[in-house]
C-alpha cells in the first residue's frame, strides 16, 4: 500500500543567467540561453514509513539501488563510538536468508558492484547491476533491512571488529597526520557533542562493544521509517513498484527517530595543540573556526570564502605562503558544514624544516591582504562558472543521481532541493563573503594544531600544548576464540519464502558504443564517441614516452614537464591561464606516467572550442617560467621526502627496484629523487620538450555531446601549428630471472600495520595470455570475493583488504599480491599469501569458474555508462592498437575458458617459490620470524631498496 504519492520534476535551471560568465572583454557563448538540467523523479512513501524515489534513465541497461539511513556517527554516545560504521560492516556479513559472505558474491555473480559508506550524518548502501538483476538487489537490501539482527553472532561480530580496527590502523594510525581530525574535533566540539568523536570510533570503544550494544543500535536506527530508497536506471515503473512493495512493504516500523537539531558551538578562547607524528616528515599547521550547519546562507558564503582565500594563484594564502615566503607548496582553506554544525579550516603542510610560527604569521598576513584587496565580482564569477560542469558531472551516472536524490531527501526533506540549492549558490555576493569572514574568522578564537615529525618539537607553533593522542601498542597476536552458537537462526515471519533468491532474467546483450576515428595531416590520431546524455565533453591527449624518456642521471624531467607546461603560456601568466580555464567552467590537468604524458580535460560542450584553444596554447607555447620551476622543484622534493614516511609508497618503490633492476628506468620513481630533481634545469626541460613532443607519437580521445565534424574543426589549429618529428622511445630489456623466494624487510619503526607486496615480472598487456591471466587471477584475488581477501579479511580479520593482480603495458608488468595487515599478524599473513598462491595451481572448482565468468561477462553492461569510462576505453584501444571490438574478443575468452585452461595458466604464471616478498613494517617486532619461515634468503633493506646491516637497525 502506498501512503502518499507525489510526482515532480527535479529541475535545475542552469543557464547563462545562473552560471555562464560575462566579462568586459569576452562572453562565454551559450548554445541555449534557457538550457535546463532535468532529472525527473517520482516520490512516494510506504505504509511503514520508507521513502521511495524512482528515477528512469534508459541510457544503459543497468539499475542502481541506494538506501540511505538517517544514522551516522552523530547518533552515537560517548563510550559507544564507532557503532554506525561498525554496523555498516556487519550488514555485509549475512542475514536470515542470505548466507555468510554472499552479499558481495551474489552481486558480483550478477555482474554488479556494491559498497556502503558511513559519515558523521548518514549511512548509505548501494548496488549497480544489469537491469535483469533488479529484483536480486531488492531481495538482498530488504533482507538486511528487515531480516538481519537474528544472525548477528559473537563470531561474526568479533571478525568485523577486527576488520574495522584494521581500517583505522590503515587510514589513521599508519598515516602521516592521521590523528589530526581526532585532535581538532576533541578540541572544537565539547564532550557529548555528536561531532566530538571520529566516524571510525575510538579503538577502546570498538574493542569493548558487545553484540547486545549493536542489536540495540540496529533496532533504534535501521528501520524503514528512518530510510530513503532510490531506484534509478532502466526499469518498468509499475513492475518496480510491485517489487518494492513485495520486498520492503512488510518490514515493520521500528523505533521513531526524532530529527536532530543543529548544535552549533563557540569557542571562548583559542586552543593550541601539538603532536609528534611518527610518520610525518614535514610539519603541518591547521587552524579551525566553528561555523554553521549546511544549507544556510552563511554556509554557502563560507564555501566561496574558502575558494577565494586559497584556490589559485591570485588567492591571498597562495600569494603570501607560496609566492612571497616559500613556506609551502599549496595551502588549503575550506568550509565544512554538516547537518548539525560546521567548521572552517585552513590546512598548510609546510616545506621541510619550516617553523610553524612562520606559517601562522604568513596566514595572518594573507588575511591582511584579503582585507585590503577585498572580493571582486570576477572572483565570484570564476567560482560560479565551474558549478555548472560540476553539477553535470555529479549526475553523469545513475549512482550519482541516486546519491543526490537521497541526500537532498534526507537532509533537506525534498529530493527536488537541487533547484533551491543552485539558487542559493547563485545569490552569493562579494558582500556575503566579506560578511562571513568578519563574522566567523576575523579576530575569532580557533583551534590550532601543529603536527611535526617525531623529534622536531622546535617547529611547533609557540604556546602549544601536547595533544592527548593515544597510540596503539604493538602486542603479540592472540587469537580470540569465540564459540559459534549451536542454535538454529530464528527466522522472522514473511508473506513469502525469502530463502529462495529471485530468478534473474536474460543478461543484457553486449552493445559496444559506436566509435569514430581520424588521422590529422600532422599524424595525430583522433578517436571519439558521441554521448548525448549531458552537455559536457571529456578528452585526453596522450603523448607517448613519459618516464621511459627520462635520463637515469637526471630522473624526473618528464614529471616536471607536465607541471611546468601548466604554469602559463607565452601569452598568459600562470594566473591568467588559470583564470581563463576557470571562467570556462573547465578543468585541464597534465600528469606523467611510466610511458606517457597525459593532458585530461572536462568542459561544457558549448565551451569545447575555447577549451581546445587553451590546450593548443599550453602545448605549443610554453612560458618556461623560472620562478614557477623553482617552486615546482621545491614542491616535488618535499613530496619525495614525505613519501619516505608512507609505507605504501616505500613498498611500491622497493618492489619496483627489486623486480626491474637498476638498469631499467622503471626501477627509478617517476617523480625522481631529491638529488636528481635538484639538478634539473630549465634547459633540461626545454631539451626534453623539443626532442620528445610530437603529434607522430600522440593520440587524442574525446567523449561527450559533440560530433566528429566539430571535434576535427576545433583541432584544426593544432593540426596546422604542431609539426611532426621523429621521436625514438628507448627499449629496456625486461625478464623474470628470479629463481628463489626472497624476503625483503624494510623497517618503519612502530608501524601499526605491515604493507606486503609479493610478486615478480609477468606479462605485457600486449601478450596473448595477458587477459586470460587476468581471468585466471579473478578468484584468487581479483575481487572482494577472491580467496586471499576472504581468508585475510573475512575469516581472520587481519586486514581491511587483500588483492592479487596482473599489471602490464607494452612493457612486461608484474604479478602482485598485496595487503596491509595488523602488525602482529605479519608473518602469518605472508604465509597465507604464499600458501594460497601455491594452492591455486591445483585448480578451482566448476562453481568458482562459473562465478568468474558471470562476474566478468555480465559486468560489461556497466562498462559504457560514463564519459570517463568510455574515454578510458578509447585510450586503451589507441595505446595497444586494439580492435574496436576488443571487448567482444575478451568476452569470448571468458566464455570459452575451461577448468584445464585455467589450471594451465595458473601453473604457467604463478610460482610462489620464485617470488620477491617485500614487507614494510616494524622490524623490531616482526623481522626475526622470517628467518625461520623457509625463505631462500631474508634481507633487511632501507627505504630505497639498498641492503642494510643488522647493526644499523634497532631490533
């Protein structure tokens, strides 16, 4: 039964009047002065209080189901924190009619993907599946909404407690500045305030939580009357309504959940705190002021203030801290308004060795500059110009639309709130920005944090007190044994047999989008796909070479090239180029990979021609700004030095060096070393550019609401001005010559997790066995349901995730097995990887092969939805010279794979007895055990992969 029904149109008036920017010299052209963004929806409510929103989108044969609950960490209490996030994990375990670990597997078997998320104010679960599996996702989601709590056992609860604690170790404890939010929130929000604690919770609370605690939390907040369901995609409306009523209609209301009212905070005095960070290599300063909740007039103006203070080269914080004082490479200021309160934050990660007192003084000077220069109409216009593109990007997928509709419904009470949201943004004036600066920032108390590298307390801002950060002690692993309940699970009554999964209809047939291609007179290869759903265009230039063209003696030139070319042109200063891009509502970025330099762009269709004019200018008319090069080099050196404290970066760096060897450029990081970057001059960059930038080794890919003729017309200037030249890309011999199992340990003292990378050189992407090897790997560790993840995460609770994969390009890549595990489980985790890789060679079951085939073939229905995914497909086709129907060929490989072929591939490409085992962690507690684990050799290495002697490491 439907309690009430309302049909409306979710309309955002995005026209020249709202977003396009006019200035004295030029006006951004609009193809349609009254262009509208319309996302029609229907909203109704079930008798049990569940809000239902339906949005039809038949662009692709897929559906998205998102369920957002009105519960986040803001519903917890002191001493019982982390429950909302912990419960998010519990809901993926099992329910009365869905067996253990079958949520992920069922969706993957249908060709779908799924996940969930928790934040301060909410929790969301979602699935995206081929449209024939729509009923399957309703069965799954309804079962965990109404038929879950009887399955929450001590054993399952204990496992997910461990998984969540490992997530905390990975994201917080083992990361530079990981404790910053904890220190800020404890100081900004008083005891008992819902934002006083972190979403992930206190470690002690997680460890002390009981099953009864969780059941009470579930009963209180996870009822249909506290949820919004959004179904978006290709479906029949009447059929969808019947399914929703069948699966969700009989779920009983639970406790009534009263809406929370805003709980704004004030500070009576400034609080200054510091922490010596075990993983930081550079000091970081944060200044935080209390502000207001979301969707208020002041919140919108504060968003603009953050942009004006820090974004771009005209920003006061950039001018003072970066350009004048050289204290940092990039300050950030932003407003963070949530459901109950808000805060405005300035974050500055200083250059190495910088005293944070100088940063604090610099921020004060930037405020003075802001007060002197004020806010211009052009500042406001620049910010508004990008909003149209951002809104379109936000609804470019059915999942994006689902999230937006759900968020507005939950927090604004109306899924059509986007209309008002845009209107609120539109009416922000420069006067509003100055008003909120004076109201919330100028002369007001704040929370300041100084995070400095351990042992460098001389860098903290003066008069700071030590923050009470609690760090976990590394202890010996003790497995907690929990007896499984012997009693049978009591089933909640239902009007139909929920134990039988719905029958899925026929999987949508593979339909590859139509592509076009052309070769310009200068040799530039161009390809495109016209997609007319939203009026935007995504494009990429790929210039072959990249890091491969670096000189080992001056490594890092290619990386600096992609930075310096974005710093102005011959006719535009860096500030002017940045503003020109912003005023088009476009984004253009450039980056370097191992084998290419890439320019990626996103713009409105009506501004594509002007955007391409800028790209042409960037490519062909470099500015070669010496001052900008000095800044870029400082920034790069700081990033390199900071990466030494990141265990994941260290592991990848050492792994590559060990496998490729010092005679291959891939053993050197793309960004270079501190010494090599210091030596790079502007002449080195000019030489690289003159030798290696040519249309003859470049491709251009474009996807969006634009046809071939218009693309080629807008590339005419580039075709005429960019002459081809011969570029020779070096070839480096690569071979897998490993003949032993070697354990390499890199010490990061007191690490709360160990990063594990295991593998060796395998195949290039161009090898005929590469894709078959990827298919073979899927059940080992190619997904959440891979064997290594099911054991290390779901069974043992040692990690937040474990994966295996084959990587490769035109050059042989690697087979890699990787994870970050709790420190005191390091040895056992390495052995599990070793055992599972070896066991996999014995073959998999027919059921596992069928699961692999379903997951890989059926997921093709989701493969062509967004402009970004289509652009990636075009890049892959051009990079490896693949036929346009290569996905059909891959599908045939999957369909035809036999158990014998699968086993043969595993035996050919997986040999645990010849792999390199890299472990980055706490040597004092973890290194010695590997001497007894049967490795052919065990070595201690430094962070650059060089062997060190035992006496140099504190064990």
